[in-house]
C-alpha cells in the first residue's frame, strides 16, 4: 500500500515579516523626525509678542531699532534671563522695564561695570540700587513733543522726541535732557559712574510705533549704538532665579525627539510579556502641589511687595501716557478714564492698579496677569 505523502506545512516567514516590520518602523521614525524638524524650524521663526522685544514686529515691539543697529554693525544679543545677560557681557546692556528685576538681579547686572541704558525706569527709581542712587522719579509727563534743551551730543542730534512717561531728576552732575517743566523732571538722564555711562530714556522712543516720530530714531540709535556689542534684555517677573537656562533651540529639540523615538523603536523590538494588571493606588496628589509659582524668587526673598509696586508703576504710567492723562492725575481720575475706555467699573480698575499688594508668589502672578490684560485692552482701543 502506497502511503500518501504528508501535506507540507508552511511555517510563517518570520524573518521576512519582522524585516518588513522593521522597515516600516524605520520609515515611521524618519517621517516623524522630518515633521519634528519642520516644526522646530517654524518655532524658531515664530515672532514674539512681548512688549519691547526685538523679535516683536507689532507697534509695541523693538524689531525696527534692533535691526537697524544690526545693519550698522552692532552685534545685538537678546536676553530675557539675568544669567544669560551676565554670560554675554556686552559693551552696552539695554534693559527694558528694569523695575521688573529684583534688587539682587539688578545689582548682579550692574556689577559688570558695562554701560547701561535703562528704558522705562519708573519702577526702578522707586527702589534704587547703588548704580541708580540719586535717580528720583519726579512725576509723569503726558505724550507730546519735547525739545532736548541740554548740551548732551546725542540729545542735541535728536533735537526733540515724541514721548511721555515718567520724568526724573538725576544724581549730582547728571545731564538732564528733554525736560518737562510742569512735571518737574526730564525724560532723559545721563551720568557717569565708576568709568561707565548710565542713561535713562523713555521706552517709547525705541518702539516700532514711534521710532519714526520727531527725533526718536536719532536718540535711540545714538544711545544704543555707542559700542560694537549690545545686549538687549527684556526684564520679566518670569525670571525666578536669574539662573534658568535659555529655552532649548530647535536643533536640541530635534535631537531629543530622535533619542526618544530610538528608545521607542528599541522597546518595540523586545519580547512582550503581556498586559500589566492595573490597580488603583491609594495616593492623592493635592492640586496645589502641581502649580508652579511664577514668583518663586520673590517668595523666597520676601520681595513680593517690591515686584508688585514695580509692575503697577510701570503699567499705570504706560496706560496714563497712552490715554493722555495730565501729569499728577489722581487715582480716581486714572481709574475713571481707563474704566470709561475699557467698559470696566472704575472700582475694578482701582483694585488692580492700587489695591492691597499681594503677599505671595501666587498673588503676584495673578496681579501680573491682570495688569497685562488691562494694559492690552487700553493699548488696543
């Protein structure tokens, strides 16, 4: 009897299947990496909306003046962190809203001994450091055209500026330019200290929306372009320690994503051991522990009141200038005018601008957010 041959059983082509799977995995990784690279490039080109920032092309940005300086050979370096400013150590450091810095942060920067240009120093004058000793805020000037009326070469070249804001008197021997008689001080103050120049000018002269007015461009370019290097620092209360690293650049993000995907691919190749049992854990994390305070340094050094005063002084001055309030306007008038413009009750405006100071970092963060929203409403009317 002839036996029938046993049927041939074909085993799965595991080598070919796994090879195809690996190629699919490699293709997926390549596509994802390409997407990450494109996203990183788009992120690197995204313009800023921070007031006074060189990457901000809006009216309240400083893109125009910094690009003109760069076109004339000035190496402009942008910083939003104290530690980065210290590392760059340029010939000149320009600080936008220096009153947002803590006294410790400002002392660290002024300790470099480089020339300083302070744009909108109203909050700083309320709590002066050794570098600004003798600088006194005398009042507030409404926006308008003001003549130089001094012998400083940069002011004389400008002739006049179109600006407003806090006015100052300077230390002994300081040059005071663009004086506003009915406000009791000058918009620009310049003096020498320990071999370096310190200059206070209105932030408005360097902003995109007003650079072309009167002699604003001449003054800003001459004051900021005295050296071949300029560090442009936009001070912020989000600089909690002054030692935070700068945000990762797009290339770093790309390599990080590549590493994560490589690990994911390796994990995908290892044997599976089945699903893990999921059991509820008797652990509850309080919501308060998941909140990161913006003002950690202020809480640690008990500088919350100082930061609040600086934030309120700067925001109030800019809004008063924007709506054309006369120097020395009272709180009721300021709150009433802003309330009429924004549609908010004057009492609510007064609470934001003149209410009790916050006592902790959370309160400071809430105040900063409220001031930003209010100032944005005023500037967009």
